[in-house]
C-alpha cells in the first residue's frame, strides 16, 4: 500500500471527502485514512498552485492529480478553479482505460469525450479534465504520486519564445538543478488531449533512456509546465523554482546571456551529498 502523501500546513485543511471519492473496492479503515490524506494533499497542492499572487494560473487554467491506489487516480474536474478547489471539483477515475486509450489510434474527439465519462468511479461526478490522459500515464512512473500542471507567467514568456528549448535542456544556477533536475523534458506544441498525452509519453520515455532517471519537470512549448513529485512539497518546490529560473533566464537574455552552467558543473551539483541532504530537508 502506498504511504500517505504529506501536506503543507500553511493553508486551511480541506474538508473530509465524500464516499464517492474513494475507490469502489472494499477498503480497510487504514486504507480509507490514507486515501483521505491523499485527497487533502491534492486540494492543498491545487490551492497553492492556484494562488493568484503566484501568477501560475488564472480562472480555470491548470490541473492537478494524485494517485489514489493501484487502480484509481483523482484529478481536477474540467472547468474548476485551482485556487478554490473543493472535493466536489475532484473526480476519481479508473486508470487502466485511460492508459489503454493512449495505444488506440482510432479514437476520435467524440470517443475521448465518452471515455472521460465512462472512467469516472462515480457516474454523477463532474467530467475530468481533457488532460487527464497525460496525468494517468505520468502517475504510472516510479516515484510519481502527484502531478501539477500550470501556466506560470514567467515560464510561458520563455516557452513562447525561440529560446524555449535552451531553457529546457540547460541550467543556469545550482538550486535549479537541485529542485528541477539537470534538464527538463521539452515537448513541442501539441494539440491538448490525446495527442498531447502521447507526445508527453514519448518525450518522457526518451528522456528516461537518455538520463536514466524520471524527470521532475516537463516544459510544454507555448503552453505551460508539468511538475512531478512524490509529495505536495516536491511539486510546489519544482514549480516555484521553474518560475524563478524563467525570470532569471529572461533577465539574463536581456543582458546578452544567458551564461549557462556546463554539463560537468550540472552533474557535480546533482551528485553532491550535501545537495541530497537539502533535498530531503525540503521534502523535494
């Protein structure tokens, strides 16, 4: 059984979840408790990412998800607002049909709309986000229990520029490496929904083959970012650092840069024992 997902304590705790947010199979009281903690973590993460002061999302932008158990995931419902997300705005979905859809090249837009209705554990729940498919696949990666997809203003300034790939594949300063990894996955602009989910899957697979590790950050050209983690803190830390890195990148570019770290410098930071200690202390 998965360990509970810790939450941060600087935001109000969500209310107790409704029964329909649990998986349909019988569970023990301890299973239910851990699932309640995960749902609370998802709401906490969503509200932090949606905080207007951070400029990561406005209105209905962005989406979040969490692994509920081996068969189910919980994801933000379509059209809901991260900053004010409640349990009524979260839909629990079966994972297997979503993963199978990635392999079915015959699916139409209408088929996808129908699929998003049929995967709901509670038929009365709201329709999940169109980006539920890439959430389902990313949650299958080792060590990934939460996913946060946002459209940060500073990052999108870079992702909508000709320098987007440089920003994804190179690093500027040590803390960017500590919290976002030595490189990010770069995904060229792709139509949201099933096409984007497939492109994310393929690009992440290539990244893992090249770097022998699960990425922490995925950058979507002309779109936004996807932060991966095992805890609320790790997803928040990655998103916050990506936003800071983008602001530094833009400022450096305006002054004739950026001046990137070398590959050897980046690898040294990534393998330093003291940086691993900092990661653990930051729960990142």
